[in-house]
C-alpha cells in the first residue's frame, strides 16, 4: 500500500536533486532547470496532501490543487522572464557560465 | 493505482531528474527534464488529480520545455568543456544537499500521518475540473485576476528585455 509518507519522501528526494543542481552546476540554464525541479517537488507534496484530506462528501481538498495551478502559472511567467534575461545576458557577455558573470555592472 | 506503478513512475522521475543535473550537454538535460515531468504528471494522476496532471503535461512538458529547448538552440550552447572544479564549493554543496535530505527523512519519519494509506474516495473524481473551476472563479477570484496581471507584466517584460538595444 502506498502511503502519504512515500509521496513525501519522493518529493523530498526530487527537491534535493534540484537543490544539488543549483549548488553544484555552473551553467545558468541548468541552474534554471533545477529550480523548476524544486518547484515541481513542492507541487507533488501539495497534491499528495490534497488527496490525503478527503472531506466527508468524498472529494479531495481542492484548495491545494488551486494553489498548484497558481504555482504552475507563475512558474510559466517566471521561466519566460528568466530566459529573456539569460538571452540578454548572453548577448552582452557571450557566456552562460556563472563564474564568468560576476560583476554587477552591465 | 497499484503500488508497483507508483514506484516505477517515482523511480523514472527521480532517475531522469538526476540525469538533468549530471548531464553536461544542456539539450540532453532539457530532454531528461521532459521525461521527469511526464513521470511527475503520472504521479499527479495516481493521486486522482487529473486536471493538475494534464496541466503539467501541457504547460510544463509542452510549453515551458519547448521554451527551454528554443533558447538553448538560439544561444547555440554546446556541451561545456571541463573546467577546473572548485572542490571546496562542490563538497559544500553536496554536504548541504545531503543534510537537507536527512532533515526531510527525519521530519517525514516523525510525522504521524505519514504512515497511513490514503483514504478511499467514495465520490467520483471525474468532475475535478468543475470543482477547481468553481473555487478559482469564486473563492480565489482576486488571486486569479492578479495572476492575469502577472502574466501580462511578464509578457511586456519579456518584450522589453529581448529588444536589440537594451538602453
């Protein structure tokens, strides 16, 4: 039988993979992808809790699913803006390596 | 959903998620991320969240990953050359990530509800789009409109950022 804890553990491992990606990788696009992994790990635990709290009428708690919907929408906007910033940065510096982009001046 | 399907999809998601971090080629990373998101969508559907699962496939595995691939090909990124690795920083990252994982295991292990199976749902789940829509346009109407403004601002911001002369 699959329990709530299994989903939470899987979600935690996925979050840790994303976190390790942010900490270890030096390519700014890979770092951005790892951020998406972390967002999705949070979504997974939200949906697991939504399914865990079934109300007397037999429906899961839809508030969490609405919240996940909002997270996905904001993540889409964030990816668009972030990638535009990366493109602008690449035009200015011809690199996506974070150690080459250390000065704050443009 | 049978337990072995849960473990298959969870393993798929985690293995390809790890491949995203390990791969040196950004295009391979992006394609691995697509598979990881598909596994995650299967897990959402296993939790009876059909709407969220479909949104995950459409928005994440579809739109966002196409955007990533498009940008990678636009920038013409190749597999990165091996540079000198800063061992202290890498070891620090691994230690912090491992500590985080241990912390999550500890908290979930102490969490009382974590050992219980999911309760059965007597009601049908086919109408979850209906219920989410009711909540979205009723209870969460203001946040929904704010999300619309956020997307508008993001659209304008992207246009401003990607103009040729950034002055």
